[in-house]
C-alpha cells in the first residue's frame, strides 16, 4: 500500500515537527481504542480541551489519524451511546449509515436519533486545522494546502515556522508560494528564535498597510496601563501617562484602587449604608434620622461617629489627588524585549500616514457610491419636477416597482446574469408605462394645481404600496446579484468597495451621459428644455406640451424603475423601500436645484459626501448622521432657496 | 402609529369558534385572546404566532377542551401600532372578557400593553426573547431573558472561538440598547478592554452597510480575533449579510452571532452568504427529537408544507400547554389562582429536557447555538442544560441588587440590598 | 370689519352662524357620549371606545389647525404632526416623571435613612431609563418634575420651533412645494432625532404608561377617560372658536389674500411674512395642545408618531373634508380615521367575489389611496364642499 507508507512517513515528520519530543512513535493496529481513551473530550469537543487530545493522537502516529481528524472536523463522526464507539456517518436516506473507523466497512444503518452526532464548532475546527498544518502543507491537492495556509494565518504559532519554511521550497504553485513566503515573514516577525531574523522580518513589514501585517505589529506592541510608586527598573515602558491630559484623575484613582494601592473612595451609597448601620434610638451620631435627607447632615452625622471612634476616618478631600500625585502611571509593553518593540513600533509608525490617506480614499469611495445611489433615485424626480413643476410622491413606488420587476424576472429566469439583463430594460418599460398612465389619467388634470398633484400622487403612492404588500407579502424579497457582481473591488485592506456599488456608480454615469445627450443633442431634449423654460412660449412655437409632459414623465418614471433594480441588488426589496428613498430624493432635488441634471448631481454628491463625512466623525451612530444631514439641508435651503444650480423656469416659481 | 389605524379598537375582534365537540354544561367557552399584529411592519413575524395559537387551541379542543369547556380564540389585530396594543388589551379584558392573552412581539408593544394588564389584573404570555429588566405580576415571559441567549452566546465567543475584540451591531431600539449595555458590562467583567468593544446602532431597515462592515474588518488590524454580536432586526439583515459576503468576510474570519435571525427570517432569503454564521436561540427547527418531529409535522399539516417553525412558536407551545395545565390544576381560569398554579409548572421542551416556570415568571430553558446552513436551517453546535431565566441581570450595578419572586416575596422588583419591594407594578 | 374684530363676541358669532351650529353639535355629541359612557352613564360605550372618541376629537383639533394654515393661508405644511408630537412628549415627560417619583418615594420611605433629593432623582432616572440601558437623567428632563413648567413647555416648545423655523423659511421666501418639502424635512429631522437614544427620550421605545395620571391613580380608567374626553371636546370647541375668529376678521382677509396671491398682498404694503408667521406659530401651538391631550389617552408616544407620513395623512384628512372651511377639517379627520379603523379593524364585511375574496384589512389602503385621487380630481372642495352645495342649493 504505497499510500499508507506515504502517510506514515508524512506523519512521522509531523510528529517530530510538532512536538519534537522523543518518544516511541509506534503505529497501532486500530484507531478506535486510541480514540476511546479520549472518548469524553472527543464526544463533546471544546476548543479548550481538544488541543491536547489532538496532539496526543497525532503523537501516537496512527496511519488513519489524518483522515479521522479531517472527517471529525467536518462533522462526519458520530458516537453510539450504548458502547461509546465512534463511527463515520454517511447519509443513507432517512437513516444514517455507520462506517467502522478502522476497517472502513459499513456496520449498521440506524436512525439519526440513535446516535449522537458530534458537531465540532469552528473554534475546534480551527485547532484541528492548525494541528494538521505540517501534514497538509505538502498535501497533493491545492485546496488542502490553501486551507493549511488559512489555518496558519488564523492561528499562528511558533511551531509552524519550520514546516512552513521547509514547504516553501517544495511549493510548485506560484501564487501559493508567494502566500507561503508572506506567512513565513509574518511568523518570523512574531516568533523567530533568531533575533536578527525577527528584526529583519519586522522591518520588512514596515509600510505594509494590510490588516494581517498590522495585526502582527500591533500584537508585538501591545501595552498595558500600570501604576507604581516609581517607574520600575528594566521594564519596557512605552510611555509615561500624564494625569489630566492622558487620563483623568478619576480614571487614575480607579487604577490605583484596582492595583490595591488605594482604598476605594467613599461613595454616597457607602456613606448611607454606614449611617444605616449606626442608628441608635432614631439618631445617628446625635443627628435625628429624619434630618438625614440632607447630604450635609449625613456628613455631620458621620463626623460625629468618627469622633466617637465608631467608624474609620473619612478620606480628606484632597486625599485622592495626593495619592494620584504620589504615583506614576505608564503604559508598559507586554513584550519585555525593547529592541523588538521599538522596531515594531517604528514599522507601525511608518504606515500611519499611508493608512490615513487610504482611509480618506475609502471614505471618498463610499461617498461616491452613496451619491450615485441618491442620484439614480432622484434624477427621475428632478426631471418631472423641473419640466412640469409636479412633485411626484409616487416616485418611490416606481423605484419599488422596478425592484419587484427584477424579482419577478428572477423567478422566471434562473440565470442571474441573463435575468439582470432582462430586468433592467423591462423595469424601465414597466415603470415608463406606469408613469405615462399616471400622467394621462391623473396629473394632466392637475397642472393648474401643483400642490394638489402632491396629494393625488400620495394617494397613488399608498395604493401602490399596499398593492405590492397584497401581491408580494410584507417579507423582504431577495434580488440576487450575479456572481461576477458579488465580490468587492479590493485595492488593499483599507480601500475597497463592493462590485455591486461600482456597477451602480457606472449605471449612474451612463444615465448622466444619456440624459445629457437627450437633453442637449436631441429634438426631444430641445423641446423639453423649451417647455421647462417657458411652456406658453414653447406651445406657441409649435411644440406640443402635452406630448412632452407625457414623455418626460415616462422617462423620469422609467429611470426610477432602473434605480429600483440597482437598489434592490445591494439592499432589500420590500414594499416600503420606495418610501425610504422618497424624502431623501426630494432633498437631493431641492438642494441641487430643480430641473437640471447637473443640479441633481451636485445635490446628490453634497448629500452623499456629507452623510459619509458626518458618519466618519461619529461612526457609532448612523442615525445622528442622518439627522444632521437633514438639518443641514433645512439650513441650506434657507440660504439658497433655489438650490445649488438655480434655474429659471416654471418650477422655479414666480 | 399611523393615525388611520387609530380606531381599530372599534370592532377589531373576530371570534373564531371551534366546532363544538361535546355537549358541555359550561355557561360559555373559555376565551383566549391573541394579540399579534396581522398587518404593518411586524405582521411578517407575528402572523405566524397567531397561526400557532389557533393550531394549539384546535388541538386542545380536539383533546376535549379545558375544564370541560371549549376554548375560543379571540383574535385582534394591533397593526404594529404600539398605542393600539394598549387599546386592544383593554378591549380584550373588558369587552371580550378573555381569560388569558397570548401576544406582543416588540418590547415597545409589551410595554404598551403592560399598564393595562396590571390595572385590570389580566394575564399575558409573552413569547419573544427580550432584554429582561422586568418582571410583571401579570406577564409570563416564555422567551429568553439575556442570560438565556445573549450571555451564553458571548461565552461561546469567548470560550470556543477565542474572540478578543467585539463589534456589537444593533438596530436602534430598546432590545439592542439594553442587551448591549448588559453585554458591555459583562465583557468588561471578563477582562475585555473597553477599546476592544465597538458599538454601532443603525435605524430600522438600514441598507447602507459598506462603511460599517469596513469598520468591523478594520478592527482586525489590532491583531485580535474579531467577532460580531448582532442585534440587527428584520429586513436590515439582508443588506448586512450581503455586504459581509461582498467584502469576503467569512464566518471563519469574523463570526457573526445574531439574536434576531431565525428560521422564519431566513425563509425566502438567499442564505448563501449567511452560511456558517451563528444564531443563538432556545429552539431550532432542526432539533432532532421525536416530540419536535411531531410538532413540526402538525404545524406543516396545519399551516402548509413550506412553513417553518421557530423559537417564539416553541415559546407559545410551552406557554399555552403550561397555562392549560395550570388551569386544570387550579380548576378555574381566575387569574390569581392560575398565576399561583403556574409557579413550578413543568412541560417538556421540543429540544429535549423540561421547561420549568420560575416564580419570577421566567422559564428555565436550554440555550442552543446554531450555525446557519445553506438551506436556511441551523446546525445545532452547542446545547446547554436548562438555564433559569433571570429577570434582573447580574451585570448592571443597578439591577444586580434586584430580584423577582412572586411566590415568596410577592414582588417583581425586590431590592435585596435594602430588603424592600421597589414597586409592585412594572417599569414601562 | 375693524369693528367686528374689536367686538368679536357679538358680531362675530352672529356673522358666523356655522360656528354656533358647530359648537352646539359638539356639546350635544359630548352629552350623548357622556350619558352612554361606562364611567358615568349607561355603559353602552366601553372605556376603550371612549378613549378612541376622545383621541378623534384631538385629531379633529389638529386638522382644524392644519386647515387654517393650508386652507386659509396656503401653506401646505407637511410637518404639523411634529408639533403634535412635541406636545405629547411635553406632557409625557411630566406624567412619567411624576408617576415614577411616586413609586420611588413610596419604596424609599421604608429605608432606614430618609433619601436625599439627589438619591430620589437618581432612583427616578434609573427607573425610567433602565429600559434603554442608561441610568442618568438627561438635562432636557430638568423641568419634568413640575407640571406647571412642563405645561408651559407644551406651549413654548412647539411655538418656538414654529417661530424659528417659520421665520427662517418665510424670510427666505421659500414657498409652494419647496416649503412643503422643507416642513417635511423638519418633521423627518425631529423624528430621526427622537429615534436616537442619546436624545434622552428613550429612543424608539418612547414614553409609555401615560394613561396613569399621577395623583389620580385611585380613580378607574373609565372616569379618567371621560375627563380626558371632556377636555378634548372643550379644547376642540375653544380651538375652533379661536380659529374661526382669527380667520373671520380683517386678519383673515389678509391671510386669504396671501393664499390667493402673495405678491399682490406684499405690493399692497402688508408684511406678508408676519402674517404667515402668526398663523404658522398659532397653529403649531394648538397642535401641541392637541397632542398633549391625545397621548395620555393613547398611553404611549414614540418617534414613529411624527414620521413624515403622519403629517401627509393630516393633509389628506383636510383635503377630503374640504379646505377653507373649518368644519370640513373636522368632518375629514373624523370620517377618515373612523372609517379607517372600521375597515382595518375587520368591521367591514369582506366581499367574496367567487374567484377572489376582498379582505378589507388588505385592501382598505388601496381604496383610500384611489378614493383620495378621486376626491382631488373630482371634488376639489372635499366633503365640506359637497355639504355646502347641498345646503345652499334649495
């Protein structure tokens, strides 16, 4: 059996590499008895206990141990409660087929309730993967080698350096080889025995902005805050903390207390308790209990008790300050080797500027993405508003309609790429039709009463929303992006953006260009602009405003439909999704200035970047960012009532 | 609320009378109020609970009813409108004169109904995991308290996954707020530094997750294992998990444990990007026991082949059966008698073991942690013994001195430091 | 005209018989409801329905205010529910604080040592805010201990907000649709602000248990509900009278002229902004009072109450009822909200079409939406206009 001998050799190597312990490496005949020795730990595995078991098992060097651990990790092992024996489990319809671990033969088929499935959690899986690393690093399959490398990066350990270094040379796959070299560098920076190797590895990580590298450096430079009467000799001090600037006096005192260098300060609750214990005949230290609702009386009572010697003296008011002043507070590196920590700190510092620059770049990308989403959602509204002076409250529902069109198309066309290609034009057609129908049946009659179009379209909006609920239910529906849109464009570990957002950005650019072309270069655009500027005059020049209004409305609604598909791809499709965007879209239009593509672009950019900017200042509260953004919009309109790009025309008002 | 639904109290009740089984000598049937939203934003979750109540009542009637009487369900629709919960509770108790109410989902809706329940001495069973810090005389909490869901899940992160840096992401409302406050205190007590705890709140239905997920990924630069505790509610989860998938964050690198994502929420979703992430509950549909197989089969027969079961449904199952047994033991549906008979009631869990109703009105239940599978079900990877529900958490200084014991102390908010009952009503 | 405004009592009422008629009807309605109520009379009307009626009266009051600002002054405000909500929060803070204070003092009374005021405040704070994971009393609760101060705030906060917002907006000549969107942004900003926990008003949870009135805890809810019903009816009557008087005199004429053509009024030498500001602020204050009466009956207030959509619904009520006539607003608010609950509450019989069953809970909003479009298209004057037409025809 050549495979067996190969395994045997590999395992012998493994055992040596991992434990480097002299001992009788002796192959046993059967694995089951070896497993039974650890039956309890194996049956209910925990990250804390499994490691020693796995190491001992590998030490025992049984030929089947590698396969067993892999299948054990993959939750394919069950235990039979009657005799405690372990089996591999295979799916056999309604039943479970038990396979003997040693012979590989099917033993029985039982109900899943008659055996206990051992479900290793991912912490245990990680431990097993790490233990198997030396063996798997040279596995014939590329995936297994890859998994071994992942295991190293997840649980790095000094013992991995030797096998990894050894396997680098044997590696044939170029990309894996690079990865192995890099992991080796990371391991050496942390664990190398040879100081020169470690220092050079740390130096090599300088300027590296990847999370992995920074993680290693940050681990090396981890500090703890401590307090002492004087700076300890020989300790690797990162910095001395200044009370008042680096930490507050209260925090400093707390450190003192937790280091048992000071007594906890007496809190009002403690004072109260002490007084309660010393009530004598309705009085505490001569002060009637009834008066003790006054804090000053409480102190008076305590001082009386103090004078009588019943309680320990109160801390002087400046005692805390004195105690803090008498001590020195400092951050100490957890690593004692000053040379290493200095090198790591230097390497880390060299990345600071690059990281800041990348963070800004990432913020800009996020802002751009948000702006493009707002632009897509609002541009249709801006057109109808600008050309016709009509506020379409049902615009959000057109967005929703587009998204549901995408969802329905996916139900019929299972290939996500094709369904997306079908969905985009179809969504445009559906919402174009809906928009034209709405314009013809309702809005046409209300041109003289623009405020009432707002209310009538609101009526349509609630009807459409409820209709969507009746048809599709209240649950969010998935609109799945094709795989090629599923990933992210990762420039490095800091700057990155999901592909779907890039696609939305491109879509927004396409529509920007398309609209500009239509408005500036086509007959329709000329007529639209004419109607926007002066409908009466346009009509007398032979332009049919009715037709223009209808087409503009259709166009605006159609773009909303496309926006719906785009938004549905990265978020969720619900009947209320339109309502979530409508107010934001209004603000985009109003801030940007009505009836102008550039204005909408400016409005969307302003709102998108502003929101991301505020979020950046206060990352833990997204709601606050939205609140301040709306407040900003309110104030902005006060000072530029016609928006960033003001336009003369019907919508611009009297 | 929306003003349009304001007056649903008008005539919101629909009586569903089961077919009379036996000629009984009771004057009128025993009435069970079902107070779950059938419209509005919470309908998605709560409609299922209405259905499970109807199924349980039908089963009980088929088994001969209760005290020789038929049980009649009085179903009302509070329409996800919080004030309406108060109005309809009043209507159920005074106009329909129900003997017990099963209902509410969000904490806000429970807090809305509470004052009415306490004023009119009603009885309600609340089936959803919640933030604790409450023990009403008139409510039995059959969902998990924080120590039955959140704390064990964090322990699992600490012990089994070795997580050292925590991101607590939540929707901005009371349950995540209180739970995260408790968890923060708990993590600090476990030696996790304050700077290793990242907290973020997002609005309901939030969709712009890219920055937040980037922030979470960036936590890894600290060189510590990062884990996410998610109290994100409802629809917002879709965008969140999609973004996790897009940024290539696997459950092996940054595990996410969710407290509000169950089978019902996963059904009809693309669970591909979610696989491997975790959820903590007291029940999973995949629990491999005979009693659960029966329950699932009955549910599918009642509601449809594609329907799934979830944790709050089990809570109603246990709650209703305990109530039936308590009424039988007390021989009456009188609220005070039933309450006393409820203390110490035992009923088998669907996941094995026995649930016991404590005198603090919380159940003792096992805690389960499941890994999301691609098919929308959960692999149960950890199951504890039964844990008694703790109304007042031990990890916040103000509530660590509080305890609830309606049997011995007759108080749901008892200060053990001063040995006084803070109040007999609840905070709402 | 000037004489009328100076002596409004006699001339004003005799010139506006509809006001008297309305007040008469309101009195009769209140008396009938009282006679049928559980807490006082026959018990035909349950306490929960009585609360519903009381709340409807409050909604009618804010609808009247909305009618003045929109129907008479031409400002389509999509943010008046913000003021309504602020009034609710104003009274809610006192109700919560005072009730909690009662509980805290009772529980601390048993302590061996009497509590200091600071300890009482801390205990109250931890009672109120423990549900949102906090124990400190935010500074905006500084007045919550005093009913008088808090009642003052109910008038002042909505009034000041409206004054500042209106001054900014009218000064910049923001009009028409822009103004509508601006008011909508205002209520959105406010609701987002209140949704935040850091605001100190318990975020999404809002303030609850407001139906328990401190000091009156011994009274049954049936009595308290009746009192609030009377208070709501009184507020509606007074509010109606105030606005009817405001829009009837010379002031009213100017306001209506502003609606019809703002620039002409300005050219005539009127300071248009001041008139608009007075109308906007007065209606905001009345909305705040309506809210302060509404929420103790509802029992709970949270930020969802002032989401932009609620204010749009307010505009819908007024439009359906008929703009520019105060009773129209009352008819609209009462009809739509009562119909709404009848339909969504399952009161309306479902229609079986054989192939499809129309369940009104699901289809009511569709009906309302389309009905609303129809009203806008075909009956621009609303139900009130129809009413006028029927009354005047013979």
